[in-house]
C-alpha cells in the first residue's frame, strides 16, 4: 500500500490476518477453545479484537498514503477513494454470493469486507478534508452520537438487546431479512449499517496513531506516550461499559475505545521489539501476511467455501481432510490443529507472492 514500508505495521497487520484465519476455520466449531470464539453478546474475547484491529491497521496505512494524495487534485483523489471503496465492497458481496448458484435476492449485502470498504471510504474523505484536531473531535462525536441513537431509538424495553437494538430494526427496513446475516438463527447483521458509524472511528484513530509513529514511533518517549494513551482508552472503555456495555456485535462505543486502546499497546510493543531492539524473531512470518492482507483473506474464505462444496463420498472435502488427518487428536486440539494448518496453507500463498515481490492492491 505504501513504498516506504514500516515493518512493525506489516507485522501488526499480519498478526491480525493470521489470527483472523485461525478463528474463522476451526476443524469443528463445536469444540473450539473459548479464546477463539466471539463473545455471545456483552463481553470480550481475544477473537473480538481481530476485526477492529484490521480497521485500525487500515487507518495506519492511510497515514502513509495521505502525503501522496496531497500532490494530486481533489477530483483525482476522490475518484481513487470511490473506486477502491466500490471494489472492496463488491468483492465482499461476491464472496458471500460465491459460487453464484443462489439467487441474488437471498445474498447477504453487508459483511466484513463491506464494512472495511465503507469505513475506508468515509474515513478517507474525513481525513482528506479535515484537520487532525477536527478528526479527533469528530471521532468523539461519532461515538457519543451512536450511543444516543442506540438508547433513543432502540426498543424501550431493552434498547441494547439482540432483538431490540436500533440496528436490527433499521437493517430489516432497509435491506429485508433475506439480505442479512442469519448466523444467530434469525436475521441480525453484526456488520449492519448503523453500527458502521462507530467502526469508522477505529480507522480514524488508526490514522492518527499512524501519523504519530511516523514522527515519534522510533523513540522511547513516543512509545511511552502511545502506551499511556492506549491504557487511557482501555480505562475509559471500562468506565463507559457500565452505561454502554462492551459489545462487538453492536460495535458499541466502549468496544471501540477498548479495541483501539489495546491496538495502541500491542503496536507499541511490536515497535519496541522490532524497531528499537531489532528483535525480528517471527517478524518475517507475519510480514508475509501483512503485505498482501486482503488477497490472503479473500483466498482463505473462497478456499474454505470450495472445501465445503467438493464432495468425497457422502462428506465434504473439508470434513474428509479433518477426519482423516486430525480427528485422531483430542477433540479441541484437533480442531485447533486444523485451523493452524489451514492458516499455514494461506501463508504459503503470501510467501510466494512476497518472494516474487507481488503486492496486489485491492
């Protein structure tokens, strides 16, 4: 995404993609270790950190791109933003529709890539036209506004419940149940339209942090400030949790503060090890994921669909591989071993691309 790459950011982004693939592909979802599961509703697990961290990394990357944009005309930059937003959104939509046998009327409209596209597009325009201080103020206003919308327009009985939140009502009205996610057993989209508002803040803060680390990220003073800000955001998140619970599926404002705070702490730790102490153990492994993140993620999802579609006898190829290669292990470890093995297959694609200096910009 940018020529003068910052190794720590590639490693951070690579760690996110690596964990994302692992949690998305257990051999047997019924026997998954708790840290690799999302919180059922209110609460937080390590898995809940994955998606917001990717949005945070998108913002980091934008801080490197902005100086190039400043040399171009506004119309040229807007066209670039619009094209990239539409392309990522379309890829996400086509991924859910794949292998294109079901009617479009039943295809999910929103999802992970679609949220990335929307957050990238809106955050890019905000960053392009607004001063950094205004971006910070607007981030705070977005979180407060989302809190107000949830409490004022959700169900009077329980505005923050899975069936009574404002997001589910709005998504059903706008898209219809057939275009929504049904993983909960009914129509509810955790990547819905309204909950995209606070998710934009993950990108905006990622951008601000990206600018900061370019200026002071390789100094002890800069990392100290980054750690302190991270700890401060985590503290505010737990204070806000009493009124607006930490909830990934609602993408609550307290959830945003918690995740960006943790991302600051993790990123500061990575920079400390790699940039200041030159401890590159495992850095190259994660760097492979970090240089082609969207392509590897798309590959992981499409390959997974194909494994479920191809049949061997009376079972899918996915089940056949799992039963014949991993099922002899204890159930939980077998499921985790499959996920790690699948992640390594995806890593091989990234390794080949990186070896030949192929970096696919989506």
